[in-house]
C-alpha cells in the first residue's frame, strides 16, 4: 500500500499543474479545480491502470470529465432558456380539465356496471367489438348494441337529462344491456 501511495504522490506532484492548466483552458477556472480533483480521484482508484507515461491518460480522463460538465451546463442553459421563455411565470390553470374529468367520472358512476365495463373496454382499453365480445362472453352484435346504448346513456348523464341507470333490453334472446 505504501508503494501505491508513493506512486500516486509522485504522479500528483509531477502532473497536477499541467492537468490544472489543461482543465482551465477548456472549462474555465471555476470548474477546473473540481475536474482536476475528480481526475486524480479516478487515477487513485485505478492506479494499476495508469501507465508509466501518465500525463496523456490523465488528460484523457480530464477530457471525459470536462465533456460531462459541458453537457451538464448545456442542459442547465436549456432549462434556463425554457424557464425564461415562460417569463410571466404563470402556470396553466388545470381547473377546467379537472372539473371536466370529475364531471365525466360522476356521469360514469351513475351508469350501471355493465355500461361502465363496455365503455371501459372500448374507450380505455381500446378493444374492438370482437375483442370486447370475447371479454364479456357475448356476441359482437350484443357488444355493439351495449356500447351504442351505453354511449347514449353516458351522454344523457353528462347532460343531466335522463337517469343513466335505466336497464334496457338488447334483443329478443334475453341479452340485457
């Protein structure tokens, strides 16, 4: 361990100043010290990988760290520009959207479970009538009728005209909607 420490101290004494100059020229004095510190930390951790002629290896390590710093600064600048472009600081009001969602949720709650299920399959799950029929265990024609009637009942519930939960006969075979 003493040999590693001695090798690292020699490496640091010999190459610290050139690595600082390298970093200052590329990133500026403010960030250079942090880049140099990180460079030598990596050198310590990977001391067995550092070649005898270490300066190019140190420069390559510093170069990668500088590239990361430049990318970080660019992201920060883009974020700053984005914030500045919204200079009034106003955040869009989502109250109308939330109110509409609550209105739809309330209307859906007034529907029967059967109507809600066929609407969910069609609208939320994006199933076609054939797939919905497989899920519900009925014919495609029954799904089409249920969906049509459920949409009408939902529209009525949204308008507040008609109670939404009135059951309706679907066909002569006894399928209930």
